[in-house]
C-alpha cells in the first residue's frame, strides 16, 4: 500500500514538473500577425534627452498646446458647417506659403536605412512653391539581403489636435484631388495613408500615379479619389475597396529608380487641394474580387 502511495506521489510530481516545463521557452516566440512597432524594424534610434530637458521642453510645448486648444474651441463655437457643395471651387489643403511649412513634411530615402545611395530634399523654389528634388539610384548595399532599392519619398507629418492627440483629415465631402505641379517628365506616386488602429492596418496606403509633362509650364492634375487603389508594404491588395476619406492620416509623393530611371528628379508643388465635382458619379474604379478568408495580399 505504501509503495502504491509513493508511486502515485511520484507521478503527480512528474505531472506538475511537466506543466511548469511547458511555460519555459528556450527560443524567441514567433507570431505571424503581431507587429512589435510601426516602423517594422526601420525605427531609427535617437539619443534620449535627460529628465530635466524633458521637463523644460514640456513646459515650452504646454504654451503652444494651450494656444492650439483655444483656437480649436473658438473654431468649434464659431464654425458654420458647409451644407452645400460648391462645384468647381478648390479648397487648398497643402501649400508652401507659411514660413514654417517645411517643418510639416518628412523626407526619406533608401540611404536613410543604409540600403542605397539616393538623395532627396524638400526646399522652397524661387517661385515660392515646394521643390522636391534629388537623385535616385538603383545601386544597393551589397549585404546579401537587399535586392532592389532606389527611392525617395516625402509625406506630411501626422495630423494632430492639441495636446498631441492624433487625428485624421475628413475629406468626405469631396471626390477630387487637385494639384498644381511642375515636373520633369517622370512619373510620381501619390500616397494617401489611412493608418489604422490595429497593426494589420499600420501600412495601408492608397496610391495613384501622377504623370508630369516636364518643361517650364505648370499643369493642373485632377484625380478622382475613386481611382486610388489599396496596397500594404508595397504589395497591391487583392481585396480592394474605396478609400475612407475621413481616415486619411498622411499625404505624400514617391519617386523610384525603376527600369533604368536612375538620375536626378525635380517636382515643384504649388498647392494640393480638394474639389467636389457633381458630374463624377463613380464610387470605385476597380473590380472587387471575393477572396478566401485571411487571404488579403497577392
């Protein structure tokens, strides 16, 4: 009888040890869908300021945030919502008239991450417009990992309310994107970011191509929002849908050194605006295929 009790006690101990062993991981946990951070490994490590500097910067920003909050309250109390669309009138969203306008844009290239040798800058031109220029190169870093590169990009910083609250643009009353630009004959990619709350939607971007003529003359580009198509991390999605115009978080342009198009580029931007065209009835320009569950990309 005692031997049976000892045997049962031993089995119970082995069982409990097995449960504890299951909780110990000797390798990194792999997850298919979860993302650690929004930059997907491209986050640049910056030196962190001291606590004293953080406190001083906080008090300095507090004045500006209170001023912005007062302006928001004033606009909310005095605003008269637009109830009637005004066909043919362009409401300018982005231009380069303000003295600090360049601080609201971010310029990136493949060289920022040690992947290529492209260069780019955003400056004010002699005509008072924004000048996105530089040189794209398809020569990539010989590290055995990078296979293709050669791009430059500009985009607006995340729109925010007072006290650093994230917000979105609301363009639901418009159906056209209007731009006055002067290019070099290259094709540029227009990017409308609709960054979502969940990690699966952090990289949702709607694209359309901007064809420039080159030469000394300005051109007006009028592009329906229904023509923009969805991609994520550079892959056009099989499961498409119209852009949610009340969830736009960033706006930008990209240029690439594809098919031997290495060399300098030059895009001058006078303004980017919105318009309502009552004659445009199209909701979405592309076919929407029914794909199997959990299959969202090609």
